[in-house]
């Protein structure tokens, strides 16, 4: 019987709990869990894994730690969808590389056994339920559950987006630039080019890496080229007259994916706002201090993975506590906030924006 992707907090699929203490227990045992499950996996799949040597063992340990991070993130937020989507994604990555998906199934089963022996019943039940939901997701046919959660919310693509994807993968910046200029000649501005050309192109690139159709180097090259060309479009764009409005932009600690938020920041600057872009992986205390000192009208924060959402929630709570009635409006975005409906409300934000165009419509 499938558990589905229901909310752990609200539907009764997991016994009532205090997520914070359960997560602390789980992650406090993470080193032991990784070591124990790794050895169990190597015993079961000795013929497959032993020839991979030390590097393979290190990768296995890292993969199991990722399982725990997504497990903890789902427990913290009370949303099983995060963990199930991750399991579907991981299964597709393994399948495309010729690795038996059974290794993932075994890892989740071994984690369930590990925690069953080490947690008391109150903590054990939600962990076991969530791991069972992950195993349920593995029983689906490939593509049935929608592992491509990254593209569930995408702006409309411009006609040139497919060709942009191809040229980015070829490393042909000249051909990509020509397509950008064509879009500009047809009336597309900076935001349309960013969200209608490069955003769908980079999502396609990410999906191709997931399916093992391109290398990591190609993925990185495509991103770097997109950043370069977007910068060129931005500096040649028409800027509105400056206003007295101020907005601050930051990726919370752990989020190293700053391009999407950079596009939002650029959009605000083109509208005449004074902006500060703090970049990726901003330490929380420094972020709160900068907001307090600069006193922006709006703060835009980004989280890319579920494990960053508890920290995003903490940052927002501290901004509210520190600044009281004088606090700025807080808008959140990023892949993790797009993945589950209304998760922006759980983190305590005032608004949510799935893309740069929406952010400018609501705030700029």
C-alpha cells in the first residue's frame, strides 16, 4: 500500500511528534548510521562495489549521508514529498549510470533497521514511516512520480530556448550570444531573456546530467556561459530612474546556487531599486546583522534544498525578532520553496515567488 506524499504534520500518516528533537536524534546518529549502512551495503553488493576501491566506499558513505539529510529535512518540515522526490531523483541518477536501483532500496531498508534498534518508539515511528514512503516511491515505474520536480514551475520559454540549450552544451558562446541578440531584436528584455531563454535551458542541462547524457564539466560550462551572457545583457539594459526603495538578496547558509536570485536582484536594480546581493551560502548571523544595519524595505531569500529550510525559518524568525514592527517584507524563493505548496508559509515568509518575473510583479 502506498503512503503517497501527504504532509507528515497534518494527515496523521506519522504519529504526532516534535520534529526538532527527532531530527536532532537522527542526525546525532548520522556518523554511526553511515558507517553501519555502508558496511551492510558492501556485504550485500560485494561483487559490484568492492572493485571500486576506496573512492567507491567514500561515494557510498556520501550518498547515505545525503539520504539522511533529505530524511531530516522532511521530518523538520513535516512534508514527505521532499524525501520521496529525492528518492525518485536518486533512482533515476543510479539507473542512468547502470547502477542497480536495488542499492538505494537496500540503503533505505538498512537505515530503517539501524534506527529501529537505536531510537525509542516515539522517535522511531516517524522515521520508519518516512523511510517506508521512500521505499514506496521506488516501486513506481520510472517517471510515474515525477522526479523532475525542478521544472514543475517554469516561466514560458522563448522559441530560441532549445537552440540555446544545444549551444551551451557545445560551448559555443558566439552562437548563444547570437540567439540572445535575436530575442532582443524581437523585443525581449533582460528578464525575458533570463527566464525565457536561460532558465529553461539550464533546467534542461540539469536534467541531461541527471540522465547521464552529459558530463559535470558540460553542466558547469553551460552555467558559466549563461552567467557571462546575462551580465552582458544586464549592463546594456535600460535602467529606470533611481528610487528610494531598497532590497537585499541572499542565499541562506548551505545554498550555493545563486544564479536565480542574482537574476531577481538584477531585475529590481533595473526597476530603480538600490540593491545589495550577498551571494551564496551567507552565514545566518551575518545576514541578520546586515539586514538590521542596512534596513531594506524588502529581503529576498533563497533555499535550494529541503535541508536548508529549517535554517531559512530560523533566519526569518531572527529578523522578525530583531527588527519588530520595523522589519522588511520577506520574500522567499528557490527550488525547495517551489517543490511543496505553501512551504513558504511554514518558514514564516510574507510572500513566495517561483521566478524572477513573479518577484518583480509582486515586489518591484
